[in-house]
């Protein structure tokens, strides 16, 4: 029997084969450490179920503090037991064996079973053992019922919050108690807000209305099936008012009605722009011309630790506003977006509107609604913010400080610059010598000829130096994620038209802001005279400074 990871909803660190092997190795090392428990073999359903439960519960970073505690909690869950209808003990390990056997035998030859699939189906059986016991005649049928639910709806755990690639619609606490899941939830809500501005949800509602009225020329096909799925899931989606409430509370956006007991996140946009600006300035630093120039005045703002400080402020803020309801709102929004793009990607829908491509459908229907938004801006911004926040969440434990540098910036060090200059002069001398030999009709040295002759020495040297430095660097954020952060920061700045002087100003060093790790609890019922004081106290507790208009609203509230 074979097991593997279900690729749907996996976090970034488990999407590669190397990452998955590293995760399995870390689990093996924990199990070998003992803790008074016996080791479970890798090829057993029990082992596979434990891996699946870790992923479903969101514990996918073996280096995070508390991972070991969660592993042993799940180890205990896996070795629990239920009772059959006659009161006999049924070990959970028996349930895992039954489920794995039933799923693998659905196809011939036996198919591979997903870790998350096994864990999800088994947990449902164990949790509902009181209704359908292990010795019930319908027990095996119930396995297939829960497996069908998994296949159609996906895992119900706290795993990844991936949404479709918007350009082609196709944790655990750290020192600041910055939570990965909280930030991932805010990332989805931020993406949804930008797609809202692109009128994605308005367009989908209009298409669905036209289809239901029988005015859309499509039949019983994939496009109709996607619309049917979306139409009958109305009760599980957030209404427009509920969506805008989340945007206002979590992102500080205008237009939503927020409870008087909470303070909207008015700092989010500024903190995001400061982090983006610090990334852009750091990226600019990497060019040798900027390093050697005597005209750069903001040298301190160009260090990677300034990027870390800006990232920490954003991460702490997003983590604070991602507790509780927003995590479930994010999942509903992600599902809504996925189903919306399933409609827009349908060739039948595109043909009905005479276009080719999901965003052209949005543009065509938006024209019908009376106003076409700046699709390039909102789509690019949705992708950029979602990607940036996902990387911030992935590295949640490093923003408050680390013994390692944030980025591998060997290219900006004085030693690297000296190496490049030395290589340049050395290569120039080599080229002149080779040119003399060629002019005199003599053969080039074998070592030079084997590299392709004149013009390759400097490239070979520089590549060798760079490769050596990169291979030996140990950093908090690897080169791939660093490059993605820089690229998305550039995209964000470009579509918003942020000028160089504004970028430089936003990237200036600022004092690290205080941010509580948990939200303020609502106070008991208060009189109207103390409501303003409670609101002011909450703002101060969250590190926010009220502006003049907010103070007027607190001191002189408008009569209801």
C-alpha cells in the first residue's frame, strides 16, 4: 500500500519532493527520540494518518516552536480508541487500517492513498462512532461517503489557503506570537478585497442571474455545471455586506459596517506600503552603482535589518487581525473565488460572451454593469499582496529577530565588490594577452580554448565567485523567496504609480511599533458616556494613534 501528499492546499514548504522528504525525516527523528512511545513504521496506515493529521491541523513547519508538542498530541490521538455497539474497544489504528484498505481497493490496481484523505475520513469515522459503530453493517459504506465528501469538498483542516493564480486564473508562535495561519487568512481577505474592486463578485452574480433566467446561450455542459454549483452554494458564501465588514475590520478599508466593540485596522495599508518600499530600496541597493555612489543619503534604510523591522511591523499587525472569524471568512472567500474562476475559465461561458480568457469575461460583463474597473491594477495588486503576505506568513518566526541575516546579500558586501573589481582587471589582462597571441598567429592556451576562447574568462570567474558565496550563505529567507518578494514589491509600486521620492520616504527607518499579540476582549455593557473611553483605550492598546476626526467622534459622538 502506497501513500503520498495530496497537492491540494499544501503550504509552500511541502509542494516540492525535497520539502516532503524533509518533513517525513523530521517526523521520523521525533518518533525515534522516544518520549516513552514505540516507533510506527512508515509503510503503515497509522503512520500515514499521523502525517495527514499534522498537515490538516496546519503543523507543517518542523522547525517551528511547538511542533514537537503537536506531534506527540497527534501521536496520542492516533493511539486512542472507541467502542463498538457491544462496548468492545476498537483501537484507532484499526480504523486507519480499514480506511486505507477500502480506499486503495476503489481502483484496480490499488491506488495510492493521500495522507490527508486517510486522516480526514478516519477522523470523521472516529468522531461519529456513536452513530455508526465499527461493527455496524453500514460501516464500510460510510467510509465511501466520507471519502466522497473529501474528494468533492477537500480537507476541512487548517491547511493552506491557496487561491487560484490570479494572473492565470487557471503556525506556531514566535517571540512576538506572530501566527502563520492568521497572516495567511489576512492574505486571502486582502486578495478578495482587490478582486472585489475588480468587480469579480458583481460580474459572477450578473452571469449567474442571466443564466438562471435562461438568457445565457449554454446547455447542460461544464459552464452550466460550474454555475449550478455556485448558485446552490449561496447559503455558505459571505454576503456583500459580510465581505465589506471583513475588509473594513481586517484591512481598514472604507465601506463596511464594523461593530462598535472593535477598532478597524487603519494601520494595515501604511505598514504594507512601508514594507514594500523597504524591499524596493533594498533591491536598489544590490546594484553596484548604488553601493559606490556618494549621493545615497539613506544608507541605514538600505540594510536587510530595516527590511526585517518593516516586515515585523506588518506581520504583527496582520497576525493580530487574523484571529477567530477571519480565518473562517478567508476559507469561504477562497472557495468563492475558486468557484468564480471555474465559471470564468469555462470555454462555454467565454464563447457565450464572445471572448477568450477569464478577465475578458469580467471586462465584457462589467461594461454591461456600467463601469469597467482598472483590471490590470486590481489583478496585479491582488496577486502581489497575496504573494507577499504568504511569504511573510511562511517565515513568521524570523521577523522578531534572528542570529542569521535576513537575505543572502553577498553581492552587496565590500568583499564581493572588491572581488568583482579584481576579476574585472584580471580578466582584462587575460583578454589582452590572448589578443596578442591571436594577432601573432599563435594558438591560445588549452584551458582558454576549452572555455570557448576570447571573451569567456571574466564570466567564468564571476560565476564561480558568486556560486561559492551563495552556496555557503545561511540566511532566514532563501534566494527564491527573496526574488519573489522583490518582484511583487516592484509590481505593487508600478501599478500604484508610487514615485521614487515616496518610496525613499516610506523606506526610512522608523521605531518598531508595539502590537499586542492577542485582540482586546470586549468590555462589559457600558454607559454611553464610557463608550468613547473604551474605544480610545482599545486604540491605544493596539498601538494606534487616533486622528482628529476620530477624536471628535469619540468625544462628541453623533446622536443615534
